[in-house]
C-alpha cells in the first residue's frame, strides 16, 4: 500500500489516543488508505536545549509508536515522531506534506464515555484542517465495531452537504454497508407543529438526495424534527460513522466547523467525520453521488 492515501493518526500517551488508533484502523479499509502514526512531543517551554530534546523524542517515541503500530497490524502503519510546541500544528504540517486524506484524533478526556467532544488538538484542527477530520468518541477503543457498516450523512441541500453526502455514499459502498441520509425539519412558530409547506420542502430535499445516490449503495432517508444539532446528534446513535459537511465559506479543501456541525459534534454518539470544503460549483447537477477512495476526490 505504499502508493495508497494516508490516514494520519495523532498519537500521545493518553487513553484518548487509543480511541483515535482504533478509529483510524477501521477507516483504512473503506478509504483504501494506509495509516500514518504521528507523535508530537512538546518541548516543555525551553527546559531542554534542542539537541537534548530531540534525543529525548527519539528515545521516548520509539516504544509508544511501536505499541501503536502493533495495534494496527497487519495494516503496515508508518510512524513519525517530531518535536513541536503544538501537536495540532505538527499534524497540520504533516498532513499537507504526506497528502493525507484524513486526520484522526480522540475526544477530550473531560467528556463522558461514548460521546464526541474535541480536545485542544481537535479544536485547533477544526478551525482549518487541510483535509477531512475524524474524531473518535471517548472509550471507542473498548467498544469498536469490526467494520464501519452503518454510515449516516447530515444533509440540508447546501453545496457542502452534497459533498458530505457523496463522501458518505463512497464510504458506505466501500464498506459494503448502508447509508442513512438525515434531514431536519425545524419546528415552526406554533409550538410542536412544524410548518406544513416546510415539511414538504424538506421531504423533497431528502428525495432528491436519495435519487442521486447510486443504486449499488443501500440508502434510506430519515426526516427528523427539532433543532438540527441535537436532532442529528441523537440520530447518530444508530450509526457507526456520521459524516458532516464544512461551513460554506473559508479556504478550499479545509475542514471548517459551522454552527450546526459544532453542536452535532459536541453531542454525537458515534465517530464523526468533518468533510473538507470543496471547489466552487454545486455537485447537485453532476448526477448520482458516486464514491472513490479519498474524501473530497470528486471536488478535484
């Protein structure tokens, strides 16, 4: 797999790192990608000079990366250790250097088990990562499924949600699994009663999305009701992976967290993948959603 795409996995001494390793390993098959493990040592604010610190990195990283690599056998993971004042910056730079399709990190140790909440590294990457970002729920390594079979995609008809839908369809097809398209109907001015015309529009949006998914991909739609963030997060409990689009502005090919995505991400019940922003031009008229081995490839 030397010529395969790379999935970059952040490694550190915490249990959350084990969650990232487990998720990264599961994503390698459907993305046809090779794992790359990166351990970034923070210098400790100048307590050691650069030469001594780099020696410490080499000695300390070898054992940790060996353990991580063993957990991904037989995926033939690459390993790299760097000295950096910012693990997020190290992951960002390495992702660009190796052309990674996805960066995988764990959730904050302060969140509850089974929930997704980005830690400091994840938060930094979500501002403008150079590729897709996947975040594992806390405790994921202890309950990981054997495969990513049930993929869900949040869809509202926007340009970026079309790209997320396309990526989710490709993932589901490669995994031989199923796709659930989630569209939310927000409640209207009357308490508990959404507007009828808006309900029809949302159903039409969902139908259009399903029509553009190739028949080889088993797909269904779910029309949820309520506030989009909490509704999508609650529905994610039935999935192995939830795919979200980036916000509709900012640098191209960067993962950028929007308002609804941020709320979903902090309450999701399964791993979440934030798809990077694509090139200009809606894919809505480009035919059925297809799939390839790398998130964002159709946007090229």
